[in-house]
């Protein structure tokens, strides 16, 4: 299992960081110990990114940021809105 999680990093109603995660194993998922470790490592990485992400700028909330986390890539990719020209797209890699 190479987990791929789609995450929206945003802001909770109290102003703190919030991560909405899609792609988690459902009820009754059968995972081996190494698969559990891979999933846990991704979740720890998501938590760190959520805590480090700036949620306000000049007194205004920043828009949510969408990212895809995949264990086999060793990093994340940001999902960028379609109106951004392709030449401006930059891949963000999280080391850790």
C-alpha cells in the first residue's frame, strides 16, 4: 500500500490550523505494520505542515491550500487553481 492522501489545509472556526484529509483507509481496513507506519508518517507530516502554515495575512484569512501527500514520492504537491499559467507552477517538496 502506497497511501495517497488529498488534504485541504485551512483554518478552523477558532482560528487555529485545520487539515481536512481524503483518502484515509475506511472501516475494516486491513493494514500490515509497515503500512501503518507509512500512514502514520504521512499524518505526522500533514500535522507539521498544518501547524507551520500561515492562516492569516494582514488581518485577513488566507484561502485554503490543497496538497497531495504520497509516501512513495517522499513529498507533497500543491494543487494550484487552473487559471495560473503552467510556467508559474512550482512543485513543493517537504523534506523530513
